[in-house]
C-alpha cells in the first residue's frame, strides 16, 4: 500500500506539472493586442466619447495611470436617457471572426462607485452586443474583462457604456485580443464577468 500511494502521488504531481506547463503556454508576450493606443500614451488618439440626445461629456489625457504615464479621464457633465449606450467610450475599426474567442479587458476606476457595461458591438443593424456584462466600479484601479465567441464575422467597435451615471472615471491599459483571458504579470486585481475578484500568484506568495 505504501508503494501504491507513493506511485499515485507521483502521477498526480506529474499531471499537475503538465497542467501548469499547458496553462503557462500562453503568456502576455504571446498576445497581439488589437486595441490601438491601448495605454493612452498618445493621449486620446483613436478613442472617442459618443453621446446620445442631451448627454454631455468629454475625454482628455490624465496623469493618473496604471500603465505608462497617461490614462484617459472621462469628464461627464450630464447624462440623459435610460440606457448605458447613451454615453460610451469607444473605439471602432475592429473585426471579429465567427466561432473565435475574444477578450476585451480594461482598467477602470471612478471618482465614486458607479456602473459601467463592457461589450463589443456590431457596427450595423441589428447592433448586437457581444459579451455584454455590467460591472460596479470602485475608487481603486481594477481590471474588468469579458470574453465572447461571435456567431458570425462582423465589424465591431469596443464599448465602455457609461450612460447610467454622471460620476467621472478613468480608463487605462485596454486589451482586445483573440483568445481566453490572460492575466498580466503586474496585475494586482481583476474582475471577471461573474464579478469575482481574482488574485495573482505573486499576491498569494506574498501572503505567506
């Protein structure tokens, strides 16, 4: 029995090592980020704030950043309407392909807690939104992310929908890429579509 237990233990350890190798086979360095000016080091180039009706706001570069030296600050004067899309930070010019998995992730924080919605949206009727998830921002930087598999190939724009609150916020370090979510090595915290807080391996090690 003693030999059998040791043998089983060795099998488990080998399987665990193999699974860790598989999990580490895709790293941040392997990912092609499709978002343009993703860390806002070129100011607000490639990004827009679109409003509907009487909603009023503007975006500008800001020095409170989670990546590099700059982020984007969304200054909301007023919101009008009943939907998040009535004001949105967005970037167009992307195309997603049928049955491929995509991840859209962005670091956000608010001046006060506030709701936002992340999704990729078709750029034509019927304006389907892929991966649509609601999140509640805090006053601390956190990465929020969604994954989705489009049922058809279509041009899309990336949306951070803001129209349900007039609380100002910051955004930084946007990632949009093909594949499942991969956590960055320097990431301190991330919130997935289920709202669960994820802790990095580095953080776990430091707790011991």
